[in-house]
C-alpha cells in the first residue's frame, strides 16, 4: 500500500529538489517520508503532503487556512512544526517548490 506514496514522493523530490544532495525517500507507516541529513522533513501519506517548516511559516499557513495541522491518526497529537496539505493536486508548482526547499533548509 505504501509503494505508490513512495513513488509519488520520489517524483516530487526529483521535480522540486533536483541536485540537492543527501536526500533519501523511505517507506513511512502507510506512506513515504523524505529525509534530509537523516531527519524527516516531508511526508506523503493518505492524509496528504506534510512539510516540516520553520515555525513562523507553518503557523501562518495554518492560521490563514492554506494548510492544516498534521495528525497522522484521528486520536494522535498534532505534530508541531508541520503544515499539511490534504489536496496535493491543488498546490501550485511554485508553492510546492518553495515548501520543499524550506523543509530541507529547516533540517
């Protein structure tokens, strides 16, 4: 079940972070995660695409309704510092690149 998420995340990384060294995509629960310098910075799961961003950027995205707080499961706590985009297809290419770059820079 996680294989399509891994393949989709790898394609997104190739498109938005081409040439950036030390990035690894791996299976992560029922989805996939991008690791930069051994730290998770992006995940793609059934709940959507989540970026670990600098706190001010994350807070602004959530406060304006552009993103949601990340919770992997209904009863799990909110993952601080993560902005979740449930509808990946609705993100513009420019914004997606910006979030990928900010997530990697935040590691």
